[in-house]
C-alpha cells in the first residue's frame, strides 16, 4: 500500500510539474540555430551576438551553458556586421563553419568546435554570382562525399538555390548553380515572399529540402519541405516537389514564429529539429532556441507529439523531475524506477543512470 501511495504521489507531482513548466521559456537566445553532436557534447550555434557567433554546450539537450569566448569573432573575418545562421561540420580533421555576414556567405575553420574560427578565403559565392548578396548557407554531404551548398538569393523575394562545392569544401564549382524553389504556396507569403533557411536531409534515397516560409517576424513563420530524387541529374536542375500539406512545423505548443531550423540525430539515434521561436506572443526578439522530435512515416516527414525541449540551466536540470515536463511514455516499477523518453528516475523524482 505504501508503495502504491508513493507511485500515486509521484504521478500527481509529475502532472502538476508538467502543467507548471509547459510555458517555460528557453534560456538560449539563438535564432537560426544549428546543433552539432561532437563526441559526447552538443554544440549550439546561431544568430545573436553582434560581434560574431557564440556557442553553447550541453550533454543532454536540456541543460545548456554558454561558453565565455565567441566561436567566431568578427576580428577573425573581413566583415563587421550581421553574423547570421552558422552551421559547423567536422571534416578532414577540421571544423568548418558556414555563415552569413553582411548579407554574403563565408567559411571559417578551426581545430575545435569551440573555436576560435578564422575565415578562409573571401566572399564564398563570388565566382558564381559576383557581388550579389545572399544569405543562409547550408551544406549537405552526400553518401559519395560530394558536398552541396544550399543558400538564399533575393531573386524573387527570398528563393533557395544550390551549387556543388569543390573538394576543399569552400569553393563553389562553376556551372553547378541551380534554382531549387521559390514561393508557391499560400502560407509562404502571408507577410512577404519568403522561402529561406534551407536544410537537407536524406531518407530512403529521397532528398528532403526543408525550409522556412513567411517573414520571420510573423507569428506564422513556419517550416515546410520539398522532395527530390537527385541532386545532380544527368541533365538540367533537380526537380523539387513541395509537400502538399506544408507547413509541418507551425505554432508548436504555446510557441509562435517557429522556424529557421536544422535537423540532427541525437545520442539515442532520434531525429531532432532545432528551431527558433519568438520571445513571446507580443515580442519577437530575442528569438529563442527550442528542440523537437521528427519522424518519417513512409516518405512523409512530420513532427511528433513529443513535448518540445525547452533549454534551461544545468543547475535547474539537476533539480530532477521539476526541471522538465516529459510525457510519461514508458513506465516500469522494477526497482522502483520510471523511464521517460530514455531518461530514468526513481520514485523520488531523482534522475538515475540507465
């Protein structure tokens, strides 16, 4: 009977905690976020600091700490403003950061994901489009090692284009510039003509070009996707077919302005999406970073119903069950333990090792 009462008390406390915590704001003020899993550490980069690109770290996607030093300082670049939308990849024993600055694209390298990153070369897309402005570079590495860069040009509102990269992972290959998508669905132009923030994922030999539509200041900023069977067809440009039921991420839970995301696989092999949302329903900035879960149902990509991870300080995580409103998906009383989404707690709500 005492054990049963303890279990009932535990569940009652969990339900109360879930209701109280569901509206918590993220502590990570990163727009256009990107997460790199390197070793046993998650690194988050994004748009925020006027002096460059900052980096946050986590061991579990929930508790996050900001590093004191910027990963990229503007002094290590040729530019002075608008450091946006970075991505970081570990290739050839180096870390490559692809970023926008002053509405142009650049690359920086470092020996550590923490930095310091230093720019290599000049304006990345100059060989293809001269001095024309562009933003939101995202690099995809195909199974054969070929790297592709997807980015945004202002040719019809915001449109998404692509090109191949040379073996140095910096230089665009001449003759490979191709248009991917432009605004064509009603949700994309409620406030401006915007298709931006591209990110590629490959599943079952299908390429998914995920992107954000609508102006980022709109509460209906959202995520959709288009599909293609090839990035380098024998003739012509890749054919992209937008998903008819776009958008797939919009106004999640109590969040608005949900978009400019990237995808990654976590330590447990789950497909995750990291995105930003407005600070509140009445205030856009600072945009904050949140993390959700994605899945494929056949060839359809969708967000699951799992609760959104709302980053917090490691100290708050250490408080145990009060720190995170996980949905109870699997319950086992063996040894008096409960498992929530791969995390195990005892009957007192203390997180224990698996």
